[in-house]
C-alpha cells in the first residue's frame, strides 16, 4: 500500500497484463495481414499450395518471368482491408453504446474465445483443398468475424484502461504495436526456413492460437490483483474504510493533481455528493473530447489509406535476382512499420508532448497527410497514371520509418489524453468513444485505399 491508501502495481503485473491483452487485440489482424503471400498463393490458378514452394519460386525468378496476378490476387489487400475495417467500425460503434448493458467479462473473454476458434479453423483449413473463389469468400468471412470481435475487445480494453492512471493506456497501445512486429518476424522466419508454404502457414496460425490463449489466461488473472480492483472502483469503498483515509486524498492518489479528473473530489463533510445521480450522455462526453477523437480518426485514415494496400505493392529496384526481392516487403514494409510504430507507441510511457490541451497535436496529425503522395510516387507496381519519382529503395524505407513512428506516437497520445479530459466516472465511456473514432479512421482509410490505388 502507498501512504495515501491505494495499492501498488507489484512487479508491474497489471501493466504487463494490459500489454498482453493489447498484443492479443491486434495480433489476429496482423497475422492475416502479413500472411498475404500464403493467401494470394491460394487464389492463383494453381490449386495446390505445395507447388508454390521455394524451389518453384527460384525457378520463376531464374527465368525472369512471373505469371500475371488474377483479379482476386491483385485486389486481395484492398478487399482484406475493407472486410476488416468496416466490421471494426460497426461493432466498435455498438460497443460504445451498449458496453453498459453487457458485462465486461462477457465482452472481453467472449471475444478472445471467439477469435481463438476462428484461428483454429484457419489453421485446419491450411491443408484443405479449395477452389480460389470459395477460399476467398471463406477468408473474407473469417476476417470479418475476427475484426468484429476484435472491435468489441479493443473498445472494452480502452474503456477499462480509462479507469486506471493515464500510463495504463500506453501498454495497450504498445502491445498492439508489438503484435505487428511479432507477426512480421514470424513471416520472415517462415520464408527463411525454406519450408513449404502450407507448412509455414500452419505453424504461423498455431502460434497465433498460443498467444491468444496467453491473453485469455492474463485476463482471468487480472481481477485477482489488488491494484486493478482498486482502480476499477469495485472495491474502492472497502479500501477507504480499511485504510481510514479521506476520499479527497484517495482521489489525489488516483490521478495527478493537474488532470481534469481531479476536479471530481468529494469531501467527507459535504452534505451532497458531487457525482451525478444518472450517467452522462455519450454526446455530452464527446463534446469534451472531440478534438482527440477526430485526431485519432485522422491518424488512422491516413495510415490505412496507404498501408498495406499501397505500401505492400512497392517493388525493390536494387534487388535484381538476389534474395532481397523475397525479403523486401516483409522487412521494409511490415517489419519496419511495426517496429517503429511500436517504438512510437512506447514513447508515450516516458513523454507526453505536446499536452492534451495544445493545438500543436492536431496540427501534427494533419501534416501526416503528406505521406499519401509520397508513397504513391514510390515504385508501386503495376501502375497506369502517375510516374515513379522516388525510385530507390532508400526513399521508401525513410518514408516508412517516419510514417510508422508518427502513427504510433500521435495515436497513442490521442488515446491517452481522451479519457483524461473528462471526469473519472465518465472515463470508461470516453475510452469507448475514442476506440470508436479510432475504428472510424480505419474504416475510412480502407475505403479510400481503393481510390488511392486507382489513381496510381
């Protein structure tokens, strides 16, 4: 216990659990996104995945010719992004309004179990022979299901983190960033192993199942920790009675003195409590956080508008016949994006600049729009209208680094500041609203990705 009566987060257990849950939130989507090589191989004219092993790829490269992609192969990234982001938006919206009617445990634990079942089915279907069109339809249905439950899980987690000190939103964002890095490394290891694509994909999806099981176990452990129970406000009165401290002192320990939540202080001698009798409306809370909500929406609109629909279509200009051609997109696009995005998200644990009331933050968010034309002018192939201006691979890599760091840092700032611009009892709803606008940005970016790709 601290002097003011609140428990301490022993061994950073709650922080690590929120990190693990953040990892489990985005890991399913990242595993699907980075496994595009496996999915597109199943959508070609060849029905047998094993025929697309490493030896066949080397023979194709030696001849300097590749078969033209089918329509499903060429547009797989666009349809995958759209089928992921639209359900994410719809179910995040439902979670924003219905989270008070469905128990938290049902929302979080039920979503994790449902995602686990979908991944088990995905692993089982790796060896199942299917025609390209049925395989495409089944894949899109699985993506819809994963992101629907992922939206409920994400919104519930951010709402839950809104009840804790501001630093406990950062591990969720950091875990989500690490999810992409983990998936990219798994894909690179699969390529380096030289094993058949079907065998690599099977191990890939089984690994995802193990991580999701770890997230389920972490969530089951969470309510047993005193630190979490105290800040979730379920046992706060018991702690106050046990410690004999004033409610004002407890409130000061709950958050920093300069946070807006700190204004909601109740004194033992007050004749009437300051907490309102009825829960505030969603709209009244949105009016307090609209700048942060629109900012996080715009961050992800720009990001998903070009990643991966455009960034994954860039071809190396220096690889020639070397293995760099195989590793260029896995390393330069997926791995580098996720590593630097994770670094940007993790920076919020030590730095929260600019402040939550500064207009410099939305200005920095708006300047990220410059990345759209920058990536469109890289060596994206095939292309019909725009010229290639940034030809060398180095340009693309520099853009990816700046693009990913700014995405992780600015998005995390917005998500951290949103629930802290309202009163304590409004924080969970504010976190759910922020998650909805995050998902809105993802959906808008998915729709715009079709337009951006057509322009190229």
